[in-house]
DNA sequence: GGAACTCGCCAC
DNA sequence: AAACGTGGCGAGTTCC
C-alpha cells in the first residue's frame, strides 16, 4: 500500500508524531502492586496445580512422563488425552492435532481438567501482563509503543508492552491487570471510543440504504432484529440478561461473522456453541442457555420446528440468504463488485487516500479497506486532539489508543473541556475534512476516578 | 543456544 | 476452493 495524496502521507506522518508524544508521556505502573499480585498468583497456581497433580489424570500423566512431566505443556496433555487414553478430540487445531484449548478440555467432561484451565488463566495474567508491566516500566512509567508501519490493514499495533490486549471481558483478569495502571497523581483516565465504527465505515463504502437507516436511527438495532429472526422470537428485550445473550450471539456469531466473510455452516456451529447446544444430531428438551421466561432455548427451538442441528443449520442458511438478499442487498452487491474490480485491476483504493496493491484473499480485500479506514478516523481524531491539546496548553494528555478508542490522562478541571473538544472534532471537524463520511460517527466517553486505575473506568 | 515453529489466548 | 478480518506475545518444542 502507498499513500496516493499528500493528505494521506500527512496522516501517517503526523500520526506517528502524535503517537510518539503519547508514548513519551506513558502511564504509571504500581510496581509494588504488580509484585504483590504476582506472588498471590503464584500461591494460587501452586495450590490449584497440586490439586491437579493429585487427581487421577495428573497421576497418570506424571507416571507417563516421569522427570519430564510438565503440567504447562499442551503437547504432553494432548498426548495423554488423545493417544494414551484414546479420547476423541472434541476438535482439532490448524495442523490437525487434537486441540487442548479451553473449549476442547471442557467438552471432554473430565472434572480435574478445570484445575488445568484455571492454572492456564492465572499463568496468563502473571506471565503475559504483570510481568510485562514490571519489565517494561522505567521509574514506574510504561511507554507502550504504537506502530503505524506493521499491520497489513493499516491499523496500528502496540508492543513493549502491548497496550491493545489488556483483559477486558474476563472479570478477574480485567481486575487484576487493569489495577496495575494509573494516571498521574490528581488526574483521571478518560476513554473515548467510537461506537460501531467499522459498521459506519463499511456503510461509507457500500452506501447500503438499510444499513444507513440503522446507523441514522438510534432507536433501531440490527442485532436485535437479527436475533429475533435467528431465534424465532416475537420480541426481545436486550435489558434482560438472557435476551442480551441472544443478541450478543446474533451480533458476534452471525452478523459480524458474515460481514467479515464467514458462511452459514460456520456461523451455525458458532451460534450453537453460544447457545450451549450440540452441533450434530437431535436437540433434546431442557438443554442450552435459558430464556427470560425460565425455559431452555432447546425447548423453544423445538417448539418452532427446529429439533435437530441440521434443521438449525438450514435455518441459518435461510438467515444468511435473508441477510444478503433482503436486508443488505446493496452491501452484498458492493462486496461482489469490489472484489471483481480488484481482481481486474490488481489494486483497490481506500477512502482515506491509500492504494493497496499486491495479493489479497477475497476476505482480506473486502475487510481491509474497512478496518484501515476505520482506524484512520481514529488516527485523524487523535492527531487533531493532540494538536488542540498543545495549542491550548492542556495539562491533560493523550496516552494511548486501541483501534477505535483513545485513552487520555486528564486533569479533573479540564475534563469537561476535553470531552467537548473530542465531541466537536468527531462530529464537526472530521466529517468536514472527509466528505466521504456518509454515516454518523458517534463517540462514547467513559471516565475513571481521580487517582483511580484503568479498572475504575466506567 | 538461538531461530522458527505450534498452540493458545488477550484485544478490536 | 475457501470457509471470520487484524495484531502481540508467552511457553513449549524442534531444528540447526
């Protein structure tokens, strides 16, 4: 890829400078806390690991490997489970070996494997995150790098330490890791993230009227609508925990998967996994996740005539057809034409002024411009906020970025002004600078406590 | 003893 | 034919 305009070149040049200033600023690490937590984790690991070692499976493994026994080795575990005990692997890895990931171990139904799963999670927190924070900090400050020259899709990446993969979804991992990072004394973190940025950007490329309608109407919600179709529901209230889960499945295992180029067989399998229903054979009553009325999803699906997995797969096939033929036909046509044009010309152009030339697989050619341009919106905003920050001599600082999300270390007295400035840049300056932006861009701002860690942001 | 590989898992 | 896109990184393992 290369920049095809001065503006595009400037975006990367100024972006690199603005990100370098954020790197220079850095974030405080509570080193003492990290060391305490690492010790605690080590104790917990020892305890859980010894429970595993004493279990039947642990004993068998130790006898098989003797002095070479290593409870952290996936390969040894795979050999014990799938060769020695001749269990059937629930699924295989890329290279065709029996998988030993969490899901595979779970579905084997061997209780002591829960100890092994727990240990892996604790090791991950200790060795990937806390270790890196301590190793990378200088005088109590980490300076994560934000790179603009490494990623195929012209997003950014981060390393040393990687600020872009700090746990967010696993509550325990999130708490332990995010409590290590602090703003400057007397300051607080704020988090400004674009809501559904990639969907908005895809609409800028495909101009699908139905997609734009969803984006312009804040009361509509395509994931709720899709969930109703997929699960044959008359109504769905996403404020209810059970319904929210169905919406989550429709969104991530179907809508986004399809948008990224997946197909109905894989989507059906993934949705079944979300629902905790088998991906083969007949579906029995009283199985799977619960519905708000207290019943099981399997009962509901059976009552709607879907009593076998293959019936469900067929239903998802219809949903896929419905998605592309009725809901978003213009989007579907754009994908077809976009790839056809790329095959003919050997390159494609991003709306942000970059030309991508070379070999791209179909899904890459379709996804890359969307991912890239979405990140470029973040970068443009980051540069502009950085510029205003310096012009107006803020005490507040930009400190990081996670693809569609900016992190600032702000002085409480400036918070209101900082937030207003960001909103102004996104809703006024950015659409004015880039007239191709055809969908509304919204940014949500969350705030941490004064002297509070990343974990306090909400 | 380091490079390169696989596997698994964290993020968007 | 492929079949969900983009990364970083740690541990274990194998190759040279």
